[in-house]
C-alpha cells in the first residue's frame, strides 16, 4: 500500500446540463461530484483536467481535495470515460474519514488462457 499523498484543487461549479458541461470540458476542466462521508447529497465541483490526470498517474490511493481552502480526504469512487475517445467525462469522489474502515470493490480481470485449456486443448 502506497503512502504517497496527492493534492487536488477543486472549485464549486454551477454548470449543469449537457451543453454547459461540454463547454466546461472544452475549457480544460472535468466535472466531478463529491459525496461526503457523513452527509446525504452531493456537491458538484470541477477540477483541472491536467491536474486530475497527474493525480491518476500517481501512486496515491487517498487524495487530499482542497475546495475553497477546506481540505477533504477523498478516494475515487467512479470514473466515466467517453466510449470512443476514452477521454475522462466525469469523476465521482467519495469522502473518507481517516478514523473509519473503508470497504472497496476491486474488479479482477483474468488475462490469457488457462494452462489446462492450453495444454489439453479444452
């Protein structure tokens, strides 16, 4: 488990709707949603695309998101990609409490052919 920390600057957004979010992406930002660990509801935010890409390439598991000077510990809940271009369309961040256990589902994808199938032809 990595102990690397990575800070992400976010700002609140009022933009909603397909056209406005498309313009937001054209301006170099990605719309994100922040889900607080102990609140119901979500906060719409935006982050700089380049900063987000750097964060995703880091070894950090928990990110420090700063919104208006307030720091929140978050992990990525979901990333939505464009089906053709693979560009990031939207990210969901889940707030985490550092004194509580977090359960995360990790998909496992097998690659290649099993030895039994390969050696015994089926």
